[in-house]
């Protein structure tokens, strides 16, 4: 038998506040409010003045960081920052493997196969790895 859930518009206080030392186990999105006048054309939509959006901190383009203010409390921001660091470490799909002295391969960590055709020097291999891990 399913329970009937009633939706209300009242604000419900959090029963278990999130502290920065506690791992929350998921990657939370934070609430940001667009500050000032004028609309922004980002994320394939229009963000109007004082509109609240829900997104990850890295989703906001660098040139628009000063236009948004985070509405969530400091504890949630710290927890989100720690979880984001943990998830970015997990999401690193490509790694560097030294084949011979000074020559490297960029290897897919899930398959163990090199994705580059020729062996690369360290600088070139790091650039390729960073560009692939950003996607």
C-alpha cells in the first residue's frame, strides 16, 4: 500500500543539518540568485534578474560569476565543495602511464587501452589527458 504524499508550499526546516565534516554521499546542486539588472543568455535559456537557479558551482561561466549569489548556507557550500572534489577524483577517466623513459601513453582507466596512436612526451600527454577529462 502506497502512502499518499501531500505537497505543501511551507518551508520545512532540515532535521539533519549538513556539516562540512559529514560526507553526504551525493553531489548537491546549490541555489544561486541572479543579481542586478539585465538578463543573461546562458545554458540555452534566459536567466532574468533576481531569478533563482539550481546548478553546480562549476556550471556558472567564469565571466558571470559576479552576477550570481549563492543562497545556500555555508555548511552546505562546504559540503558541496568537498563532494565535488571527491566526485572529480572519481570521474577521472584517463590516466598517464610511462611506457619508456620520458615517453607516456594516455590510458582509458576502465578499459586499460592507450588512446593515443604514438607515444607522447609528458607535457603533450598531460594536455591530452586534461582535455579528455574535462569532457
